[in-house]
C-alpha cells in the first residue's frame, strides 16, 4: 500500500532552499514514509502526539549527518 504524504507550505518554501543533493536525501526518506506509512519507526519518523488525526507521522531525516 502506498500512503499519501502531505506537507505544509512552510516545508515547500524550505524545500526550495535545499541543494539538489539535499533534496535527493530527503526524497529517499519520503519514499520510505510513503511505502511504510505509520509503521515507519524511529529514527526515520516519530508519532505526532496530540494530533486529532490518528497515525500522523513526522518525518525525521538528515543529509550527511545533519538533520
């Protein structure tokens, strides 16, 4: 099953500031999240506590050791 991934406008603006290499690293993390959805665990993602939507995940990613 492929999960829908949504992002905020703030994320979209931030994405535009990344280098191509940084975008590729992040895209790999997003693909993991898309494939595994809420079962993608730490350190790749973490649950969002207090969300009114169940199974919300926050993507945790890094490029060359930098979050």
